[in-house]
């Protein structure tokens, strides 16, 4: 099932190597890209002097954005045909363009060039024709009892990935003589994927590895509903059990009866057996699913394999490691299992939550372009130097550039990489533009009231030096989420935020002293005074989310590149398997031993 192209790179590149050769210089040399992806933070939007927006965005861009609706800006970033803005006839007679008809200006050439660069270095997320050509890869409709607990998005993901790995295993048996005996699900959660693969028409053997006991218990219960597991028959004396529940006295738990033939009626017992109550609990025996509770800390599967290598059998296990939306380093562990365990024949992993990745490299030797306020938490994360973190590949790790060596993305860049701006609806974007504006404006109040320190001068000279240095030792405020009703107005937001911080021991004293007496009239003056900045913030957030598509692409390419570098890996590729509009984290990384 090797993909026709090892990476879904844009069509202007001849091969994957050409794409990577262009990707690495772009992410390390474009100052605007580096500032948009990790070099700015929305919290600082209203607190910097000179103004962040005017410092970061070119003047001709700002003039264009001022006269263009935000919906048209988003269309320009992600939908419009860019060559059409460059032809001489369009620039001389812009009235022929629908987009231009809604805006009094054509986009600046430099803006169009930047958009083209971001698009050309973002992996193609569309599902290619190979899927439609092979009918076996079409989604199998999950029976209702198997899809229990799943929302439509999860049903799409599970049905697509289950079909994909089933077809992959079939081709492995033909092309590589590897008959997959078990599928090992890293971080199985509620085991939706494993349950689908264990059910008809696949009927695969599943080893589900999950760290949380509550998830395993929930998954076993759903296995019963999916008719994949038996129920344990437990006989209890109803009167005595109720007495125990009421705390009157305690009785030992009865032993479960699992093998008594139901055709023989009620099992033998005492005279009041008719009053006994049956409790039903799932039983793993006789199913295709085996659960293992374990925290996955590396790719070593020896404890799992030792359970499969029974003395009574001569069968050699052939494993495929799978995962649906592995968070952070978990996908890295899954990839490494291919080289650390000779019985692992293939991996097929879909990642997510790039913000949970750790960083393998120390801070850069020289300061990268940034407008960020110095953040001790950010510095601590970037100094972790976790060997399991990003980047995985030697090529990304040792790539030389002016700030190098090595490719780095801080947590802000990685968090933006999980955005999906192509899927934003008008309601969605209005909601989070408002949330971000309220948070940035509240930060302005906190700085003005000396609750937190303002911007400090960065090493490259951008930003402003904070004259109130006595505030720098105060802890940064992490507000977190608030209830939806708190976003009905800025005043309601501020009141809810202050109330939450007053209950935080780290901030309660400072909040009470500095802002507890804040009046509604002053809050409303802040909102009126900065209302014009909301669109600017929305433009900046849109540019950040759009540009971060390259960050996600680089992270995925690094994983593919690592597989290429391993002598044990015979083939590897990346391709889209979900509809991006339904599930934007849709890239599967495949490796074959």
C-alpha cells in the first residue's frame, strides 16, 4: 500500500527531497514566519510600545487589511487563486474580480508572495484518488452497537483508520510475507479503534495499552455492548447486599460464576436463591481484545511480547502498532517501537496535540526573531532537552542555520499548529476572536494596575523596557477558560476573571489590592478605547493560524525523515486518510520493517 508519493508535498516540487530542501531554509530564514509562529503572543498585543501590530505587519499590508473584511482576508489566505492577483490586466482593471469588488485595494505583492510561500510549504491535506481507486479503502459503516459512545467525527476517524490498517495488513501479508497477528493500540483510551477492528468484518486481535484504569473499565463495558465480551455472572443475596450497601455489616464478595450453562436454569444454592440479584461485569476471556494498563514511556514492547510468547505455542507474533491521535511524544514512542522490537512489522500512527511535545534541543545560540515578552515558563520548557522530543530525525536535529544548529518550535508555535483555520465558520471565528480580544484587553488592565510586569526589552532590541522592574518577580497569570456566559460583555468577562483570580492563592492578595475596586465605568472605557484594535488582533491571529500549517507539516516531515534514517525500516510514507473538514489532524505516518 505504499503511497505513490512518500509525502503529500505540493505539486510544484518534483519529489520529497526537493520539498524538504525548500522547507528547512524557509522555517529558519523567514523572519515574518518565525515571528508569527512562536515569536508573538496575543497576551502582549495591547501592552507593547511600539504597537505590536504596526511593528510586525508592513504598512501596505495594514492599509489593505483596513479596507478588507476579515472573511475576505481569510479567503485570500486559504482559498483564492493567487496567480490571478498578479496578472497585469487584473491590476489595471480590478473591477473584474469579485474579491476586488468587495475591497478597494488589491493585495500587496509582498503579501501574495508570503501567502504563496506558506501554501507551498504546507503538506497537501486532501485525500488522493488512490483511496477511491481501491474500494477496500472505503469507509465501512460501523454497526450501531460498535459505534456506541462515538460522535460523528469519531465514527469517521475510526471507520477510515480501521479500513486503512486492515488493507495495509493485507498488503503486508502479500508483499512482505508478514501476516499480522496482533494490532497494538498505543494509548487506546476508550478503545474505539480497537473495538471496530475486533468486530466483523475485520475480527482482528487487539492489544490495547492505556494508562488510565477508568478508560479501560469504560472500554470493557462498551465491549459488552458491542457483543465482543461476555458478562460475568455474580450471584448476590439481595437482602444481605442491601444491608452491606447501607453500612450495616460487610460480607465477602461472591465469586463470579462464568461457566455455568444457562440451559440448566438457576445454579444450585441455598433456599433463598430466588432472592439473589445478578450483577453483570465484562469478561476479557474469549474476546479478541486484551487490555494492558501501562504508562508508555518508550517504544520497548518486551513486556507485551513476553505475554504473547507462550511456551505452549510456536507461533511468532507479528505486530502492527497503531494509534488514533497520539498526543505529544506518544507517537514518537510508537515510531521507535518499529526499530526496538523485532516482532513489530509495521506502524500506522495519526498524531495530534503538538503542544504536548517536549523539546529535544536547548535554546538557540542566538535570539530568533521575536516580539515576545521574556517568559520564565517558556525558557524552562525550551531548556528541558528531552531526548524523546522534537525533532526526532538527525537531519532536523543537525540542520545548520544562523540561529542553529537544529529546527526548533516553541510551545506557542506548536499550539498554533493544532488550529484548523480552513474549517472556521463565521460563528466560530467571531467567538474566539472575541475571547482573544477580551483576554488581551484584560492583560492590558493587569499591566496598567501593576498586577503583572509589562513587556521587557528582548535581546534583539524589539519591544519596550519595563520601568516597573519590581514586578518582574511576580508569577505570570494563567487564567484558563471561563464559562460561556462570561463572554456576553467585556465587563462580565473582567468580573468573572477577577473572581477566579481572587480564589487563586498565588494571585489573590495582589488582585484584591490592585483591581478589586475596579469600577464598571472604567472597564467600559477600556473597551471603548481599544475597540478598534479587535480587527487588528483578528488579522494577526488569522496570520498566525495560517502560517502554523507549516509548523505541523515540519513536525510530520521530521517523523517521516526519522523513519527514512533507520536501517530497519524498509518503506515509509505519509498520507491523508480523513476528510480535513471533519478531522483536520488527518495525516497518518506509516513505516514498514
